[in-house]
């Protein structure tokens, strides 16, 4: 399967709780009317984050289908227009971005119920070819990060090589990790395994801060 990912901000002036409630209920119902959806997950930025700063995104939606042809069929389906029309009720269209990805599961354990899902938006080092970047991320960096002791689950989402023939994606992939809590995340940052993980990042990731959101996951279609 492949995964379509969309990330966005809420409509200007819309309260966070109203945005999240609409997305989880009314919009989820509309999306579920699309054909060929194998799995659908919403990840909402933690409300506690807003007291400290405005996050780069208010969340992401992940939608799994069988293959690229299934994605094209979904977009061509008449109901897709209803989904797009409903987005205008709660999403700032100017902030929307997306990518297609294939998943590589690095730590294959169940996501903790009520845990924290961290989503990092990864951009490759500009001098690295896509294949070399993906190979290092998956085969070298993946096992290093997998050793972080409090990490519950870890999935890399890589943009397929064929996507680069059309246009450069907004990001080269997503690093998605699950923890029991934000406290567990803070503990992870004190470990030598975490330090080794961060030390390896310049070997394949572009310099600068990595955009990240901390979220709660809501599985709409298991």
C-alpha cells in the first residue's frame, strides 16, 4: 500500500477545539465516503502546545490506498469534490501541503493508547541523491534511533523515487515516533542513544531545524 499525507493549519480565527472537533466528526464522515480507502488516521497537534507557541501545522491526515492508480481513482471520483468543499469549512487552504509515501516500519510495536505521536518533517541533505538519502535513513539511521529505550514505535515514511520525476515534494519524508507521554519523550532526550541519533542526522538531513509537531492519533478507519 501507499499513503497520502496532507498537513495543514486551521481556518484563521477558528478556535483549536472547534477545529479539532469538526475534523474528527463531520469531516471524517465525508472522507469515509471515498472509495478504496484502506486506512485513515488523523493526528491532531496537542492542545498543550498552543500555550507555548503556534505550531507549524495543526495536524496531518494519513490515508492509505492500494497503489498510485487507487489514488488517481479516488481523486477522480465525484465524492472527492465534496471532500474538497468541506475542507474550506475548517482548513486554511493556503497552508495545505501533501506528499505520497511508502512506509518502513523500524520499531514494530503497537502504538500506545493515548500516547504521544511525534511527526518530524524531513528534508534530505541537498548534495545527496534520493536513493542514497533513503538508504542511509532506513538502514543506518533507523537502527541507531531504534535503540532509544523509551521509544514505543517508529515508522519512516519515504517519498517514492518516482514522485520526484513530477515535482520536488514539500518534504522528503516523515519520521514518526510514538511515546507513552511527553514526559517519556523528555526522558528519551537525556539518553546516550538519543544523542547518537541526533549526531547522525547531519549525515543525511539538511542543516537547520527540523519542523515537528506533537500529536494525538485518532484512527478513523483501522
